């Protein structure tokens, strides 16, 4: 029996998420965050407000999840990470309201740096 390509992709993605380590899930979440911000920034530059809003709001949802699941008692740097998340959230809200590609870009740059740092940490402990 043959499955539609979309169904196969959805199954693969679900399997990837269900079997990923917590560190790998975090990196995957950051990958999606960077993608959403990039697409939002591009949509702003193209004047496509609807797509920009959709992507930037999804990025805000991801940051909200990252902030909600951050254990502030796990390590002393957690408060600094929480502050970065709050700043990113504010920048994305403003980027969306003002259709400011520069604010989206600065947030994307920080998200990319954080993603790369988490990916490196995950690889160092062998869970990526």
C-alpha cells in the first residue's frame, strides 16, 4: 500500500519527536523558532502582513513554551536565559505590531546563537 507523501512526512516527524532526547527536542524547538522568525522577517520585507504576523506569533508561542519550561532553580544562569526570552518576546511583539524587520532580525540572530550553543552542549554530552 502506498501512503501520500504528506502522511509519510507527518509520520516521520512524529516518530522523530517521540524518540528524541530532551536535548534534541530543545534543539528542534530552536530550529523551528529560527525558521519562524526568518519567515516572519522575510514576510515583513515583502509586505505580507498576514504571513509575518502568523510566523512571528508562532515564534512567540515557542518562546513562551521555552520560558514556561525553564527551571530557574536548575542552574544559576537560568535567570539570565529567562531575561533573554522575555526580551525576545518583547522584540517579536514589536516587530509584529510595527512590521519592523530589523527587530525580527536581531531576535533571529540571538535565537540562532542560543540554538547553536544548545546544539553544541547536546553534542558534548552525546544526546544530539
